[in-house]
């Protein structure tokens, strides 16, 4: 223990740190986003999948034929995920942090900027990246739905 350090401070150094990859989506938020995306992109008849969970491997996930990914991926590897989906022709609508969603340059952007409180208590201004639609667009109706 360092001089002047309390026991709690010492022990706290060994606790796992939460990152933006630990921003698990509350179910009501997910359902709102999913309903909007299905309607907006006419994905109603297609299987919807969520391949991102703690310890999961999206590359080994068994994607159904004609499936669509609507999920909240680990933000730290978002560009890698988008490249992988684009190379395989997999449609997606993914959560993305507002501040960095334009940094990948390989998807379409739905700018919402909705302040979402994730399950770990993190408040993250959130927009979305998708495989379909105009390159950049806003979605005030989705923002209103999430705000409600």
C-alpha cells in the first residue's frame, strides 16, 4: 500500500473497471430502437439477431440466412465489427457513441444524439450506424421515442 493510501483506495485498484464496452442496453430502450429500425427499413419478415453479450464472439455466431443484427456492440471495436459485417453482406442497425460514430467512414449514420442511461449507469449520447439508407440522416421520431 502506498503511503497515505487508504485500504479502500488500495483495494479499489484491483476492481474491474467499466468501459464503454460495458454499456448494456436496458430492454425498453432496445425494444424502442428495434421497433423503429424494423419499421423504417422494412425488416419485419427478417430474423433479428443480437450476437453481442459478455464473452460472446460475433464472428462465430451462427447468423440466420437473411438475418439482421440490431444490437449494442462493444464500442471499442465498432469499426472492426462494421468491416466484418460489410464484407459478408450482413445488414445491421447498431448503437454507436455520438462523439465517435463518424470515425469509421464505412457505414451509414442515423444521427439521434439521444442521452441513453445504460445498465451500468453510464449516460452516453447515442446515435446509430446502419448498413442501409442515406449516408447521413437524422431521425427525430426515433429521438422522441427514446426520450419518452
